[in-house]
C-alpha cells in the first residue's frame, strides 16, 4: 500500500488533423532537417451546430464567451513513445486560433529516418486567469461526447523532417459537471493538491465467516452518487497464492474545493460485492457506501507523509463480526523482576476475549488478532511509578514460532505495532517480546515469549 501524495499538474494531450494548406509566417525560422515542428489549431467542431440532428440521448454543453488563452497537451513520439507534457499559449488571427511556437513541440527525427510518428491523446483549452477555466475539450474515443467530433482522441500521425505541420484539433465546449462524458477525469484537468486514497474490503458470508473480498468501487466528488464521478467500476487485482488475496485499490484524489472545510464530507464511495469462485463463491447483493473528509483521507497517511494505509470496509458484517485492532499490555513488577521470576512479575492482558493474564503462565498467554488489522504492545509499571519506564524494544517471531500471522512489525517511540496479514492463517504464532526497565539506578533488559492467534476461519 505504498502510494505517493504530491501536487500534480496533469497535462492532457492533443488530437490532430493534418492540414494540406500552408501558412505564410515569415517570422518563423527555417525548420532544421533533424526535427519536425508542430503547431496546433483548436477548431470548434461544426457538428455542435447540428446537434439537433443527432439521435444521442445527451446533448453537448453550451459554449462560454471566454477567449482561448492556452492549451494543455501531452503526446508521445517515436518507437519508444517518449512523452511530452507542455502548456502552450494560444494566439489568433484572421484564420482562427493556433498554438504559439514552443521548443517542446520540436519533435526529433530518428537518426537515419525522414519521419517520426506522433500520438496525441488529450487536449483541453483554457481561458485567461490563474489557472482560468477550461472552455473547450477534445473528446476521447469511447466517451459519450465522441459522437460530436469526426475523429476522437487519440490520433497517430507521421511528421516529415524539416516541416512545420499544422494540425487541427476538433473540440467541443466544456462543462465540468459532465467531465466524464468527454473521457477525462476531473483530476486530470486541474492543478490541484492530490493525495493517495486506498480501499480494501472484507466480505462476511451469511454464516458469519470473513473473506477477502472482490468488489466494485465507484468514487464521486460530492456527498452522493449525484456528484461528479472520479472513478467508476474500479476492481482490485485478485488471485490465489498460498491463500486467496486481493490487492488494495489505490487512487489519486483531489483536495476539497473552495468553500469546503477539511473536516467536511466531500468524497462519496459505493462498494458492491462481486462473486469470487473458489473463495466464497456466489455473494449476496450487498453494498456499502459512505463519505470521507479531507482530514479522514490525510489520517490514512503514514508518519512519512507520503505513504498511506487503506480505508478498510466490511461488507455484510455485523458489529459483532467487524474486525478490530488488538491492544496488548505488559504490566511489570519493576521492584521484584529478575531473570528467574519473569512468569510471576510480568503480567499480560489485552482488550479482546482474554482476561488479565495469570501470573506464572505468561508464556502461554495467547492474544486474539483479526486479519488485516493491527496489534499494539505497550508497557506499564505495576505500582504506577512514573520515574520507571517500560520500553518495549522489539517483537519478533521465534525461529520455531509456528504460524506466520504478522506481515510486518514497526516501532513508534515506545510502542510496537504489528500488521496482521489479510489472509486467514490458522494455528498459533509464538514470538519474543524484548523490553527494558529503565530507572535512575540502572537499565535492565528482559525477553519473554507469549503467543498470537488469528480469529475466524478461512
């Protein structure tokens, strides 16, 4: 579940048509033979004026009066599909609008060749401002609005060495509320702060058994499915290794827009369980939905500020079936502890099904953990003496420890955190827990060996 939080400028690309006509632009330098220069001409498609003749259920949006100021575009060229992302000014004359010269649009010609292939994938036009507004967009193949252009994105063309090629870009007017109908995501088209958001799901069969889930995820910008779609029908990668597994779904999500507080809900998700032959088989018609605030998205980030844990969903699981973290407490008799009496001076307890551990049986104390959740180890003194510190140094599986229940173990200050595996693991895991008793006179280190057991069944 390692994904990055960053600021991204998603630079959509261009769809292009070759113009056989030439332009009289004496101010342009002669194009060297080792490159081909692109200039792009956004053209508001004439089909816009004939939309009444179309039989589609969705009409294109109305146009803005704003004047085009610049275009965001990306393309790839050559056999290696080298990417170019660029923002370029749009100029105008009596012949219409066209992109200004930009050295990023000087496409290198491969050695020994006279042409180079260029593939244009996206194209949007902005009005003046910082960053202004998107006023035109070229629809993509497979989108609803693709019917309103004679050829939708992407397009591939061969450019001639030493040439300046003018390419028409058929566009239609843009409405942010219908962004998915163009084949774009809203997040693709704006300069915004984005963060990682990951989802993982468990499914509870009607008999109460927990399974790693296969599911479909829809995510909207808003507080219901009437909001702007960000991602539709996302599904996890599933498979069978030693156990059935599903990878978390990790998505880039934008920060809330202007006027929405960081503690206000602004993302809405819907999750529908899918069948999984061989695991739990045919599932019921179950769904989970909910909202998230920016604070809740940020709370999933780890301490490094860049990696994230997942939003863990439990589908068809009642409260009594819902997995939870396990907290294990070591209570230490610091006045009497020594290497020979650990069983009577170290008392284990947890917040699950176990009562306070019985002195004399610490080695057999077994804590229950739930798959996919966490387990925490803390220490305290028996007499509450604040001048003595119980510092848990390490938790590690014994070499002959039996089952392998924990996926990872980390330390946060004097707290040890274990990540329980997502798949069910039967049996007991024996582990070493090493801790120090620190006081003004000395520091002593001890090791004791309790156990873990995973709840439920496969």
